[in-house]
C-alpha cells in the first residue's frame, strides 16, 4: 500500500492538486483534501476490463477491428463526447481527420454561449491565481458556484493570505440571479454574500440594466425583474470602486435562449469598466471532464473549437450544424463514436445507428453499443494532461495504479490504424 | 545511407563560404567530410545551378502557447478562407494568420525553414506551448521563457535579494519550463497593468513594487550573462507602438550597460513624433545605436499589408491598442501572477499613413543596420504579418527596384516621411543566409545547426536561382531535415518530428525553499506539479529534448 500526495484532479475543473490518495492494488482511497466531486470520482472501483462486441467479450484488437469496420465506407461519422485528456483528444482528432468525421464535445452547447461572445466581440478575463491574490469584489452571475466546485471559495477566496489584500475575509461577494445553495460564500468572519435573486430568464434584462448603469445611463424604471434599480446602481458603483473586481459566470448554468448575448453583455461590462479607468476581469467558469481540453486541442489542431466536421477533407466549424444530437435526429450521421473516459455514469446519446463507445470502465448502458471498449481514466490509470477551467493552465495528471486498462489514445489510435 | 549533394552553389556563412560550388555529403542525419574509403553513394542529388543553404531558423515566431490558441479561436472567418486538405501523408488544418500547428510545421518546412522559436513562453503556460510545438511537425522548436512581470521576481527585487538568488530563480524557472532563453515583455508593465497602471516608462516605478523596468532589464540581463545562457536577454521593450518610443528604446540600449541584449520586433519601438501626423521614423537613430553598440542585436518585426492578428504578452499595450482592432473584437488576460496576454486582430493598410510608415520604418532598419549577424528577419509572426510572407520580405530586401515600386504605392504622406527611396543597399544571398541561418543559430546558441560544415546536423535547403527572389524563396527544390528529404518542389514528401532545443543552467536547489511556500500560499498549483518533466516532451514517441551547452562550456 502506498500513498501518493499532491495528486491533481481532472474531475473538479478547478485544478485541485493537493489530494492525497492511498493506493492498495487497484483500490484508491482519498485520504486528504477530497470533496463531493473528486472523492467518488477517484474511489470508483474498476468494473469491466474487457472490450465487448455486441455484448460479447472480445480482445482489444478484435474490438478495434470491428470499430474500424463500422467506420469504413460511412458518409458522416460523428465522434461525440470528447471527454478525455490531451493525448486522447489528439488521437480522436487524428481518427476524425482520417474518417471524415464530425468532432463534437458533449458540452459544446454550454461552451458555445462563451465562444459566440468571444468570436463576436472578445473579452477581458483572468485566471485563478489572480482571483486568489487580487479580487476584492466578486460578482457571481446566474451560477451556484459552490455546487459546481465545492472547494472554490475555500481555495481561491477564503485563502489565509493574499499578496495584495490586507485580509481575504474582507472580499465582497455578490450574487446576481441564482442564490447560493450553501454557505461557502460566507466569509470566515461571518460576512454573508449579498444576494440579488432573479429568475434565469430575467438575467438578460437585469444584466442589460447593470450595463447601462455602469455606462452612466439613466434608467426610467424603479426595478427590473424584481430587483430595485438602486440595488443594481450599488453594484455598478462597487464595481467601479473595486481595485480588482471579477465578474464570474458559468455558461452551463445560463440555460436560457440566446444566453450568449448575456455572456456578451457581461464581457462588455468588464470592457467598459476597464475603459472607464477601473480594473475588472471576467471569469468564465469553464467545464469539467475535458471540455476545455477538447476545445484547446481542437483549437491548435484545426483552428476551431471542438465542433468541427472533417467530411470535406479539411476541418469546417459550425457551432450549430455539427451538433451530435441534431445530426443523429436528422439521420445525417451514419455511425456514432462516443468517448467518455472520466464518468462511467454518463450515457451516450440515444440512437439506433451503429455505436462505438470508448468509455470509463464500469459504464452501464440502456442499450448495449455495437462495440464497447473500457479505457483507463486519465490521472488514475495513466498519466496525461488536462486543462483547468480557466483555460490557461494545463495540469500534469499522474498515473496512480497499474490497472492494465488502455488509454483513450491507445484505443483510438488502434482503431485509426485498423481503418 | 550516404547522400551526396553534388555541385550546388553553397552559402554557408558560418564556415565563411559565400557562393562556392561544393559537394556536401550526408550520413546518419549529419553532414560529413568527403568519405575517403570509397564507399558507394546511396543517393545523389545533382544540384548544379542550385543555391544551397542550411535550413532556415526563425528566431522569433509565435507558434505555440495560449495566446496563439486564443487568436485561432477568435478568428474562424480567417481560417475559413484558407482550408488545408488532408493528404496521404499530411494532416488537414487551416492556415492564414494563425495557422493550426500541423499546417504551420508543413508551411515552414515548405519554405525551407527547419527550426522555429516561440518567444513568449509563460512559465505557467509552458506545458501548452510545448504541447502545441509537439504537434508542429518537421521543424525543430524551442522557447524563450517569459519573466519580468511575475510577482515572485518583483518581490525578490523589492526585498533586495542578491543577484545570486535571482540567478537561481531564473535558472530554476528555465529548467522547469524547458526553454532556451529568457524573454522580457514590457518589463514590469504587464504586472503594473494589474494594478491599473496604463503606461510604464523605463524609469517609472510599479505602483506596488519599488521597481522600475530599467532595473528589471538590468537584473535579468545580468542573470542571463552570469548563468552563461548563450541567447542574450530577449527584450520586448516598453511603450510598444507609442509615437516617440524611439527615446525609450535608445534609453533601454544605454541603460543595459553593455550587457548582451536582444531587442525584438524593434520596428514597433522605433517611432518618432515629428511631422503633421506626429508620427515619424526613428529608424536612422535606432540603426545607428545598434551599429555602435556591439552588445545589441535585434529582429525587425516587419509589418506587411493585409489581415493578421497580433498576439502578445503585453496586455498593457494591447489594451491601449484595442481601438484599432479589425475586425473589432479582442481579448486581454491577466494570468496567474505570472504574466498576461492580449490578442488584437489587425488589418495593416498601405493607404493608412501610420501603417504605411511602419512598413517603411521596418525596411529602413533592415537596410541601415550594417552587420547582418546582429539583425534578424522576422515579422514577429503573426503580429506584423504571417510567416508565409517571408519570401516577399526577402525580395523587398534584395531587390531595390521592386522595393521602390512598392514604396510608390503606399500612402503619399508616408512616402515623404521615409528615406527608403534613397537607400541603395540590396541584401546579398550571403547576408540573407547570415540573417536567417548562421546568425540565428549563433544568437540562439544552437550547437551543430545553421551551418553546412562536417559535424552539423543535415538541415539543408536547396533553391533554384531566380532573379525574382520571392519566387525563389517560396518554393525550395529540396529541404532535408536531419538528413531526410522532407520537402520536394515546395511540397512535403515526408513528415518527421523535430527536437526541442533547451538549455539547463545550474542553480542552487535551496531556491525551492523560498519557492515552495510561495507556491503553497499564493499560487494555484503545487511546486512539484509546476515543473515539466522530460517525459512530458517525449512520451508521445515523437518529441525529444536537445540540451545546448552554456557559454564557456562548449
């Protein structure tokens, strides 16, 4: 039995790398700094190790050959999921390039809210260490931050000491939209977050009003979506008075139509504040389970984020057309490859098309795929790289045990070679 | 396999060979002496009438790292105009301003380049830089690690830590991030922007730290020298793009007290404020300063007209310049108490007075700096123009009448403000070979590259002599990388994977005693997880590391 310390996690997205994990054969136990997201993800036992063809155990070679057979002579393969590490994504893109497939990250419809804003007008953003040392005012918009990342406040707001703040406990936290589900945002000295609640669907109006107030425009209403204008004015004033304000949102939480316009409004508020002479930064809470990794690797390999189509022999990007579910619904797709190396509870989209699943060991299916190849989890069964949710820092994932499970990259490369 | 390159006209400035007809023998990836044992040649290339140089080296090009990927993601419309098909041996991708990594590698090789150096590797983003460069085929690569706005250094300087401690930190960072040189971008300015300072002159103090850009440059230049790192401190100066910044640049040269210093994309730092538009050329003074200070080298950062995207660590200046964004979208980031970045698309227009004069200023600098060993051919890709415009730039330097024809088409007021028409100099092939090969290898500190004498790696480019130098340099007949034929008639015929060049200066391990608590308390990663291990570069089976000697330790 050994204990491995300073273990980085690919699961929580915030780049936690202070876990201690006890390894006993292939059994893992988180002994320090676990949380409700990371602990179960690390401790989950290995289940199946054998690939299956139509539910029957098969060798890796036979499964790869069968997968290649299903991909051969297809018109529009779709490779969905894309939840893996950097090397897995590299192999996935190589396979897509060769087979003329669509590559589509499973959470792209969430990321799209940010990407459309970025590609239309850009943004001014910051990263976790800047937040940890500088942020004196955090405005959380439409997002239950602690539900998303349980240790976010502990690690990045209520840290004992910050380089540029007298006391981290004096940071001011304001919620606009969703109220926090717990008390993580309450400061160590008991200061509770200010909460201005509204329905998600009202956020476009509320953020537009805030934007107008930041610019100094006069509004002729007393309230918007139940929030008094005077309250929003107070936020605008605080943003202008802050040394380093940060506006945080989670694109996944903004689940309403045209939420990209709300993201853009937030980004423009940040830009306006900087133009008016204050420092302020945005903080888009990126995804988990390889979302950022998929977009980064696809970015440098194709020039586009992870919703591209290689059918013409070169990558084309369309944030709407190449949606996996839409391609399955319209029957434009004729085979589905689904890659999910992190989460065995996840399910591939429902389809009667031939389906190949490259998944974390232990996956249960409502409908057995034509080919299932269980793979190791990056950061547990093999080393690798994953991006943190602030999109700048790639963490080095460690191999913790010898499970004999192949990596995503090995399996996808085997399929590519069999093709 | 023994390869013979027969009868080519060789330009190998590192060996003092200026256009002599010579045979070159290659075996096991290296150039060898004429074999005396009479063993048969396995493959012979008849290069009579061809021009032979070593593979070109781009000593400053943004090919890897986060800001490049932001630039890619920001501009789908730019990629859509330049799709690159997959072939039986090459991957698909997209090109133009900020190409995908595979396309960048192929296109560099197809232009005769065999090594590229990313000049702005943020230590905290170094993994990404190496992963992107790891997906850049054929060419060798390496990076300069950015310091100078990182809080750890500024804290050390404020606390008056001695030079030895700073050297240890610099060497530790260089080892951890796996670079071959040290870069400073707007010394202290990226940091000052986080404290809401919007400009920072050479002698202006950071509002939080008791430190000026001049002190940062001196401290880091001294560290580079004392550690024996061959590549001089690579400096992106203060006040990039600001009219009148010529004075800052001259002051920067003076202030370094004779220490080796490389001033990068100096075109952007050579502006006066004379004339009706309060914008004028400072090229003559800058060139004079370079000519009379042998410790100074520079690359130009030439602008060429058309759409591109600027991607820089200098978020202070990029934020100030965002109003010129075309198309109107841009990104600035503060990054990890380490650095920052700014990405602003630009469309340089020949009928815009400022852009036209920028174009002329770059060319003036090229032509007025006398020593080709101390000036380097760059567009600061993609900031001044995409690297694919190098053949055009070479023609501008080598062909005065072509240059003057171009000059006659730019904004008329800009024509009046430049001495370009009167400059007669035309670069020779030997001088081009110095700037893009021998000089570049020497300034970076590459052992056994950039030369064609026996013992060097066989990175070789063969061109057909053509008075139209743009045509000549666009499409080499042959490119050999480590002795393998990778390009024929300007097209990739074999995909290989280059090495990553690094240096490993020594340091006192006790620096980690200070760094570890700093990481634990203030940063978001454990010290041990920050350091990049060798296997991260090599585990994909394609990458490798090549460590170069320190100065005086050859």
